[in-house]
């Protein structure tokens, strides 16, 4: 009896232990578990025997905590903190210019090459003792350097010959939360908003600190707390108190807080009759409001504004231009060093012949008319975060106005939180696109980092995929997109493969087989989702409102450019949107070399064919197949590739912790179902125009087109309530 009791206790204990060990994804890429490779562990224990961070500031104390927790966890033993260097193997972190130890090392000339947030990491000697120095130009550089150093350990790098210099290429690296004050998240698929407005400012959820750590670890230095479809209430004292509490918490991590400004706020919360940006009363209202915000948040970053787009108010309501609106806010922010990020994602109530042209048409003529603290925030492509878009024609077209990038991390059109899609490959495709604005090599990346047109302000924003789900992003691989966004914003020259490898090593394992398998899955995953949803340049053919799943048949909406038929233009002859000079002529917004690349059927890369051309069903593709056959094969291939991912994942069963293994396995099953749903719906729908059979050898769709057309998802997550 006694024995059974003891066994039971042991069993319960072991259950508890395994529960504790379960990987629920909360720790993201900052897991700091004991290094499993014995040789590496020994090497690191030899090189890291103590640590010392010189100086004192809130940021340095955050750096101390992180370094201490990181190395204690990774090395599996408490590593002591020392005050002087009396032996080898000490990690010394300090801010240059503020540290006696670093002065001895005379690192000034190297420091000059770095920008304000940059850092150095190197092996050297101080007082004849071997040390590893992490030096920041400012305290925040020390924190970034500490995270980088921990990454070296987490990814099992050699730390005996370090000589690293790192500076961000872009100044403002920002997350845009589309979070509402009621905690719903527009296009959010990971639960509700992480901002618990109701309990703020008194209750600071520990998650906020982990959010700040995660962001700082990848160099993100700004967060826009609220949805661009803005609510003026956030500018009232009751909310500004809450905003201030978050700003105080984020400050040591180098993260500034920004808000979205509702253009009609002077009317809604100010009691004015107008929000006309040229009205002196309106100008005074904003000036006072902005001064008030700075009372609460002395380092407030500024505003993001969505104006005259999708029903949002803006200066055009008063026959004023986007520049009039942006400059009014910019003038009021300027004395505080705040900025305005004015979005170019605009389309007004008049439905244009081609929505792809609208932003260029409205903004290009305004080049040079914005204040110096205004950035124009441009989505990567001219429509709306589609699975594949050509780069936005505004990039390169506004040499006198800083243009910033807006990527979407949340997967609104890319499988939401049920599909494994690594977005870095897509972002790189955009960043590396050549605008030819100043001849060959004028890449989008060079526009964004300011080197092409010498912009003084530079920025990259990503629409966050974060929610209050335990693992932050819903799909465990969604974390990789948050991670990759930060890494690319810091250094767009990194490859998607490098970033994926770092993320896998830190999030899953340093096991080569795991790295290779997951990296391969991730790097192909974007192309896969394109194939099974919008191949060959198709776009905007998703279900209405929720944007979840296929809806190529969507034809009746309150405006034509919200329908699918507006974009695919399928008819008995063919499919695709003619954007050449014989069509909408959107192509003419690009520089001549780009026009030549996309302008003819022969030259146009097939990935963009139906974006720029209306193509006959019998057109011969490079493979020799007809367009119809090629389209079908793409859809079927997409599904096959999801099945391939399932096999790759299953092969890792014994190597991945149970919780995450089971979750991703289940999600891949959902992804397969959804890929089939996309494939069948689209093939059956387009078949009604092509009137051709699905090529031989491809499985026939089980259900009818009518079946798919009747599916409805009134409560799909992330949906905008009023749509
Ligand atoms: C925040 C798309 C989305 C909207 C979003 C909009 C935007 O249209 O579906 O939910 O609104 O883009 O970027 O402003």
C-alpha cells in the first residue's frame, strides 16, 4: 500500500514536472534553456566566468537583468557579478564615453562609425585579462548588444574571436497595433488585444514587460498602440494616463509610444464644429492636445494617421490636401520632436478605374510639400497586403519626402493564424525590387533606408500579429514573422534564410536536422500559400469582410473595388487585370525599366502575369502549358506542398516538444483543408469562364462551386465589426 502511495506521488510529481517543461510558446525566442551541446557549454563556461555592467540607468538595469538571466539559464549555473576585472572570462558591458574601463580600450574611432543605437562586441584584454566587451554608443546600444550576445550563445556561435559592429539601417522600427479600445483587434488572429485598457494604468500585466523585452531583442524601438481606424477617445485624459503607464514601462527598453490620431477628434472630443486643418481654432486645438500628451508622455513618438481612406475622416473632407492635414499635426509635434506617419493607403468614396493607381496619383504631386517631420507610410504593394504584389510605384517616386515601409505581419490575406507562412521571403522580394529611380540598383530598400534620396528620417512599420493568446501570435510560426520584421528593420541586408535559422535555433533547437527541415519549410511557405490562393498574379479574390478563404465570385459590395471580380476580370476570353497602356495604365506609374519588365506578355515574370495583363485562357506559358492548365497546376501544386510540409513536420515528432508538435501538426491539417478549399473554389469558379476541363491526373473537387459559395463566416476572427 505504502509503495503504491509513493509511486502515485512520484507519478504526480513527474506529471507536474513534465507540465512545467511543456513549451507553450510564451517565451518566444528568448528561452535561455541550458545549452544542450556539452562541448559548447564547456567552452562558454570557460569564456564567461563573471559579468560586469558599468553604469547605472533604467536601461542598463534592464540589460543587467537580461544578461544575468540569460547566461545563468544558458550556462546552467549562477554566474557572478563582479566590480573589477581580476581574472579572465568576464563579460563587460558599458556605454562608451561613460565608462572608465572602455576609455582604456580607446574604441572611439570605431564608435564614430556607429549610429546612436549601435553597439560593438569584441574579445579583448583589460588589465591583461581576457574579456568580452559589449559596448553601446548609448545605454540602449548596450541593451541591444546584450541581446545580440545572448543570441550568439543561444545559436551556439563561437565567442572567442568576436569583432562585431552593428547599427540599425532604419531609424524608426515600429510595430503598428490595429488594437481597438474594446480589446478587439482588427485583422488580429491571436485573441484579444494585449492592452488591458480597463485595468490600466494601475495593473501592469507582466506580459507588457515580456513584450518590451522581445521587441528590444530584435531592435524594435516604437509601438503604435491603437488601430489606424482610430478612436478619438484615446486622446482624452482618462486614456492618456493609461498610455503614459505603458510608455513608462517601455522607456527603459528603448521603445517609444505612438498613437493614431483621428482626424475628426477636434469635433468628437474637442467640441469644435470643424476639423479643417487650415482653421486656426482647429490648429490651436491640436497644438494644445499635443502639448497635453507630452505632459503625460514626455518622449511621445507621434501620430500615425489614416485619413480619407475607407471612410476615415481627413483633410479632403474640407477640400484640403493630405499635405495640409499632415503639416498641421507636424507643426504641433515639431517642438517636441514628434513625427507624423501619414499613410498613403488611401482611397476615397469615388471608385477609381484602378485602385492600384490612387495613392500615387494623390501623393506624387505633393512631393516636397510636407514638413520635415512627416513620413509617408506606404504599404509594400499598391493594393493591400496581398499574398503577392509588385512593389508600390510610390517607392522611388518621391525623392523629396521620406517614404517609410508598411508591412503586414498579421496574416490577413495569408492564411491568418491557421497557415504556416514565413513572410521574410516576401518582404525581401519587395525590398530587393529595383525601382530604377536613379538607374539600376535603386532598390526599395535603398529608398526606405534613406540612402537613395538622402532622407533624414527613415522608418519601417509592421502591422503586429500579437494578441493575448498564450503564445502571442496564435500560430507558433507567426512568432517568426514578428521576429523577422524586427531583424529586417534593423538590417534589411540579412537574408530570409539567416533570420529563419536564428529563429529556429532559439525557438526550437540547434539540432541540424531540425534547422534544415524547418528552414526549408519556412522558406518555401510563402510561395506555397501564393500557389494555393492567388497564383500567377491574381489578387484580392478572398471572401468579403472577413477576408478568410476564397471568394473569387464576390461581386456585390458597396463599392466595386471591394469585389473580387473588379480585380480578376475573368471572362470567356481570359483572366487578369490589364494595367498596361491599353488598360488602366497603372504600369506607367513605374520607371521605364520597370514598365519594360512588366509591360509585355513575353517579358512579364509569370508570378505577376495576371496582375498586369488580361491573358487568354489558351495563352502558352513558358512551360508550354496553356494558361488554364498552368493555373490549375499551380493550385494543385500548392495543396501538394502543404502535404509535403505535413510530412516534414511529422518526421520531427520525436525531436519537438509535445505541445508545440501537436499544435503545429493540427494547424497544418487545417492548412491542408483550407488549401483544398481555396483550390477547389477557385478552379471551379474560373472554370465557369474557361469552359475547360481540369487537366487529367488532377483529383476532381469533391464539392460543387455552389457549396463553396454558400459557406459563411460571420464570426471569423479579426473581422471589422461594421463590415
Ligand atoms: C485597418 C485593409 C484591411 C482593413 C485595414 C486597412 C488599412 O483594407 O482589410 O482592415 O484597416 O487595410 O490598412 O487601413
